[in-house]
């Protein structure tokens, strides 16, 4: 690529710094008109404070000093007015529940436009959380006495819940990972030393970046129908969805390796009459979060009151999944996103001679990924 | 049936939604669902005469009637207001080059915004979606079929953090919509460019380099545009 081409390419990219700096003139022009407006004022106060705080994440030399100084003047002129106005704008109490619900919608979308729509919603949720976290940080830093304010404490409580949810369920926000990672890469490398509290607000960015790195999947769009990766006849289903002629050549794709022979594992019964069963699914979960699902079937056994705990990230806290039981078959239908995942199951109840893990697509089983036989214990 | 409007463009006109059902879905999901409804009432002149944008029961009754082919005059009226805003945004997007293009499974897909702050997604020859992105309600677990719409005409989960007061059509309220829309669309553009899988084939130097228009400049441009049109 020639130098001119590179420069032209760069001039067409919106940098993270300019994403923030480019709003300052608009914010400064609008605030005097709406600072006393009960509807608009609080929202704009959040915008101003979050922008001010966001700029502190970037290395100084990469920001436009005159713009930053103008914002500083406004913020320093009456920080209490801004902080009190910002605290009047509520962060949704049910943010974690909304995120959870949104994640469950993946099982119901098939068309690419619906997928795009859902991904936008995920990014908006991430952005909203980050904006409020930054605004709260600014309030804390600029007007420390407001930390005892009930509104401040309520907002902090809501934000802590939301941040914790994201920490436990980063895969829910995979669609925001490219955005978060792009921002994160432009922040101060010594942010922790510069301001520990501000650094804490970027942990979610780092976590999403790690999620991208783990999967080496550059985009949330890994889930788009064009990238389906399954075994057996799934490619045929994909082709028919895309309107392709099956005889046409398709690009080479990675293939999920299906087990032909059941793997046998010994399990130890715990004192409470239950046992942990764990295994790792060694395949690339590239499309499992969309129109497909992973089903874990307990073959031919009766689970009267099964409790299934699925821990997608052992270092994080447990997630409970409801087991739907019918005719002695337990099924955990759950969308999964990400790369290689370890699964740990705790089964309480009757014996579990084997577990079959299979891929389903639009209500039809497409392949069996893994079959595990458990021996050595009676439950 | 909704009489669909078109925006004149070369080489093809752009139809504001592909068909009656697509238009009705977007009216129900965006224009008639909180939090967006709080703001569409500012942008669509006769909205408040048709339905209260803050009252879920009223919104449900009206949306349900639309899906049952009732109240078609009111539907057409709402559509006309929505389509007028979309047409304005397409005009602004093209005029100021505030749009980018992505390869969407082998076809061009365009993403843009105008002075109203509405995020418009279109292909040639139809508008695919138009929304106030920062306020858009989230999808819920439905199959989104036409059959479901008869029982759940507005399936999206409405936002709950707003008051029940209907906001008036002031320049400040309109600028707030514009500003919030710009924030979201600039982020979407940055994300699209960073994400190679999104295949941005025409970038947008204007979005990349321009500042968000300050309020006084925005007023002048809106006024100039009204005179021009």
C-alpha cells in the first residue's frame, strides 16, 4: 500500500480519541440552553461528565488540548451543579435482567437483519453502562461529598450490579467486543498508576478484549449465517439458508470434530450423593449463539429432580440453568458463544450413564459432537 | 394497505420499506414503542392526535388494530410522518455524505444519519430500517411471525425510565434527539471500520473527521434545509 493510500485510509477512520473529542463543541453549545431543563438537563450532565472522565483515559498527547481545556473550564466552573443534575438521571435498575433477556433472544433470530439489530442493542447496553460508570467516577472525583448522597449510593449499587453481571457473563457482550477492544487499545498504558478508580471502569473493556483474543475471532459477526461452522449436514442447511446451490463450491471451513467413540470417565460420588461431571468440548463454537443451539442430553435415564450447573468460565461464579425434563430426558438448551469452553456439570439424582452433546439447528439435530460415558458410581 | 412512498435517487428510487408488513413492523417496533415513542412524537407532527406515546395500553390497542387491518387511515397518517422523516434523513445523508456502505452478503447496504438524528439503513431499492438508535426498545423472545403480531402487536420490551409527560416539539428537544443519534451512529461507524467482518466498502471521511454539529449551527442548517425544500 502506498503512503498516500495509508494516509487516505487513516483519514477515513474515526479514532477513539476523536469519537470523544468530536462531541465537545456540541456539548458546550447545548448545556447553557438546557442546564435547567428537568428532562434534558440530567441526560446532558451525564454526557458532559462522562466525556470529561473518558478523556482522562487517553494519553495526553493524543488529545486536542484546546478542546479539552474548554471542557475542563465548564466542568470546573460548577461541578456540583453538573453532578447533582447527573444523579437525577437514572441508570436502569433492571439492566442485568435486560442483558440476560437479550441474550436469550439469540435463539429466536434467524435473519441477518435481526442479528444486526440484536448486536446493535448489545453495543448500546455496553455503551450505556460505560457512560454511567464514567459519569459516576466523575461525580466521585469532582464532588467527593456527594458520595453520601442516597441517589449516588443507589446509582453506584445499580452500576456495581451491572458491572458484576458483565464480569460474570462477558460472552453476552461479545457483539460489543470489537468496539470495547478498539477503545481499550487507545487508552493510557499506565492507567492503573495514573488513576486506579478510573482503571477499574475499563476492566470490562479488557475482559471483552480477552474474549476476542481467546477465540481469535475478530468480530461479533462470527455468528453470521455466512460463517456457520458445523459438521455433517450443517453445511448443507447453511447453503440452503443462503440460497446456494449445494453443488457450488464453498470456501473451505473449519470443521467440528465429532466423536465416534464414547469417551469414558470415572466419577467420584460426593458425600451428598452427587457428583461433578466435567469435560471440555474441543470445538470451535462459532455459530452456536444464533439460530442453533447446543443440547446436552442425558441418555435413557430418569432425572427426577436434576440440578444442572453449567460454568462456562470456572474462574467466575456459577450460572444456573434450568433443566427441562420430559420423559426421562434432561435437556439444557443454551446458546453458547465463544471458542473452546470447559463444561462442568453437577448432577443430583439418579445415575447418569452417558451424556450426549449435540448440535441442533432450527429444531433439527445436525450432529453429535461428543458422547461421554460415566462409569464407576451409582448415583 | 399502506401506500408506500419513494425517494428519488439515481439509478433507482428508494422505497420507504419493502412492503406493507415491513413498514408496519417498523412502525410498531420503533414509532409505537417506548422509549422511541417519546421522541417520535416530536418528529411526527400529528402523532399526539393519533395516540398517546406514553400509554402502553393505548399503543397496544392501536397496533393491534393495525395488524387486523383496522384503522388504516390512521396507519397511513403515521406512516406518512415516519416516511417524511426518513426521506429527510436520506436527503441529508446523501447531501452531506453522512453515510457509509457495507457489503452485506454480496449486496450493498448503506448506513446513515441526517439532521433529525434518525439512523437509517437502506439498500437499493428499499429502506431496511429507520430508528432512534439510542432509544430503541430491545427485541424479546418471539418468532416475529405475522401470526404472533396478532396477539403481540408490539413485541419489544418498552423502556421504563422515562416520565409519562408528552414532550413538546421544541428545538432543544429536537437537538437532543439529533445529538444522541450522532453519538450512537459515530460509535457504530467506528465499530464497523474496526470490524473486518463487517466489510465496509465505502468509508465516510465526514463522520470520521467532522465534529458533531453544535446547536446553533444545527439550527441554521435545519432552517436552511427547510427553505431549500
